[in-house]
C-alpha cells in the first residue's frame, strides 16, 4: 500500500541511492519505500549528475548517476524559490 502525501527525507534519498547502486529497479525501490514508482523516477531525475557540458554522468551500471545530496539541494532550492520552508527545516523550527 502506498503512503500518501509524504515528502522523501534525506534518509530516504540515501536509501534510494544505496539500492540504486545495487542495480535495483525503481519499481523495487518504490515498493520498499511504499511510494509510487513515478515518485522514485522523479527523485532519480532530481538527483541526476551532469558534467560541465550538461551531459548526464552514468554510473557503473550505465544508468544516470544519482546523488542524494544534489537531490536534497535541488529540493531545498525549489522550496526556497516557491517561498516554502523545507520539511526538515520546518520540523527543527517547530521543535525549537
């Protein structure tokens, strides 16, 4: 069963990266995280690494390389651009 309306955390992103490096399919990762396959594909796209010319860097499995840190930075930049506080930042602020 899929979870509804939940943002991926940085821990989720690191787990996606580990499974992706083990050559797991997006469908398998989605099932483990109880997320939609589309969510995983969008996340993999968000964390794609490129070189200076904009060419996508491939990992050892000849798939686009996924960087969880880059994905988190892009997510936070998108939130900032939209005027929204990132999920982890909101939790820290609420707890303080």
